[in-house]
């Protein structure tokens, strides 16, 4: 078959599926907005493209999101026309529709089957919006803006033949009748590569040497922000540092925003909540808190292998790969009791769950595990076993993804 992948930052969620299809002998092409020359990646032919215009100044804020998606959709549409003129006609198109690129591709290739990655459908209540009372909507019209933000999803429902979603909860956010077109299969975790390593050690910043003998509390986000519970974790820090005088706290993540709103006044969420708790923490204790920024993947894995307790918090939203990677690595996990996590973290089986807003409860659960090496070992082993049984790339997820592709083509 001829397959076309669409992802603005390819490979994204298709980093295993696209090369696997190429290895099977299919002709696989990927269109991406990454600035690069046309080339090859693991058997996939890359076709970069770019938008020809920016967004309209002072456009109505309720439609600004859809204008951005329309601009990207047009850019992909025109690049697809050029690809068609060169003689390429895909049997299947597999797209992440989140940025609008795939909106008009069936107008280029009407006979192609389209499968989309169903990551999230927005709701004015019951999911991420309105979850955290500390950050209420600044404008009553935000609910209207959110309704229009789903235009991209709704237009894809008209043209998509099937969809794939990484978790049951994320799939459940989509309405019927499209929900019935969604197959739930996670992107996959390479549990053979992501395995515990009792002999691991790591030197950070050229001077801080860490080993399994250190008491390490880890917290990982792409960016440190409220959507991933950064404010809750920081507020637990004074108690954690007071009760654990030997512990080091390692925070991985940038100071930008991946989800939700930015902090007011141009401030960074990272700095805002660090400043909030800093007066409660002595200089000596603050020296045990390490903001590591974005960590290269080859250092990220040993960091989690060294973790004594790993904390993962999230609004009811998309589940992070890092949580399942931590499970595969055998981490003892304390996580927020929010919907996306309940599929993977079962309380006192594969981790410990705590109410998202319970700062004292979070500190207590972390300290209880640090005091109980046997419980940490039990939870870590169970977490790894669960990850291997449900999210392993080679034995579970990739075969199911390939079956989804075969069904899409049928």
C-alpha cells in the first residue's frame, strides 16, 4: 500500500507505527511542518511544508484557534496538491488532526481512507476546564470559545473513516456517533529498553553524582505548569524537605506552557510557585531542590531508574508518556487520583493515588513510601508488570496498531 502520515512535528505519536509499516514493504510518506530538507527517516520519505501566512491581527478571540488550524490546513492541502501532481496517491492517510493539517486532504484524494489520532475532545465541564478552582475562567465567554475549539474535531468527524486513541478515558471524551469509530490502542512503550537498572548512576551538571543509595524524589513534565500539578507539588515541598533531610528533589521540565493559560503579567509558572514556597524553605534545604530543565532522553532514563519515589499529577487531560515510562522503569509512583490515571495506576497495586488538591496527603504518601523500601519494591515491580502487560510496544501496542491499519484499509 501507499500510506501518508500527517503530523506537524512528525513522527510524534507515529514514531513506531510509520517505520514498522515501511519495514513491511509499504511506501510510506510523511508530511511535516518541521523546517528541514526533504529526506528519509527510518524508511519514511519526509515532505516538509510551511504556512504561507500568519494569523489575522485582532481576529475575534473565539475563532483565533480555528483560523490557525485553517491556515495550517491550507498549507497541507497545497503541499498535498503538489504531491499528487508528482504522481503520489495514498491508499491510506493517517493523521494527527490536532493542528488542522488534515482538514482538507480528502478533497485532494477522495478515495483515500482517513484514520485520525483521537487525542482529546474539549468539554466545558467534567474534564480539564473548570477542574482547578484556583484558576477560574476569566471570561464567561470562554465556554463559547471552547465550543468553537471543537470545530476542528467536528469537521474531521465528517471525513474520517476511523480513529485510534491512546487511552479509554481519552476516547470517552469524544461524542457518539464518532466514539464508535475509535479503537483504543496506546502508542506503546519499549519496556525492554525501559527497564530497571540496579547499577545505574548519573552525574548532573558535571558535579552532582547520584546513585541508588541517594533518596531522590522525581517530578517530570514537558513544562512546569498547573495542568500537570506543578503548583500542588511545589506546595508539598516544604513538608517533604522538612521530613526528609537527606532527600533531593529533581524537577524535569521547561518554564514555558504546553497546556492551559499563561501566568499573568508575563511571569513563568515555574518562578511564580517557586517564589511562593521559597520563604518556607531554608537555604540549606533549597539547595537540595534541583530544577533540571529539559533533560536529554539518554539522561532522562537513568534519572527515573534512580528515582526513589516518582510523583505524577495531572488535570483530567491527556496522559503523559512519562508516566508509563516511569512504570516500565519500575518506579514507585505517587499519582493524582484523576480519570486518565485510573487506567494505569491502581491504588496500592501499581502506585499510590492521592487527591489532586491534597497537598498534605501528597507529602504524606511520598514520605510513607520513602520509609518503606519493601512497599516501593512491590509497587515498582507491579507497575512494570502492568506496563509490560498492557502497554508493551512489541507484544501489545504495535501489533494492535498494525491491525487497526489493516482494518482501516479493508
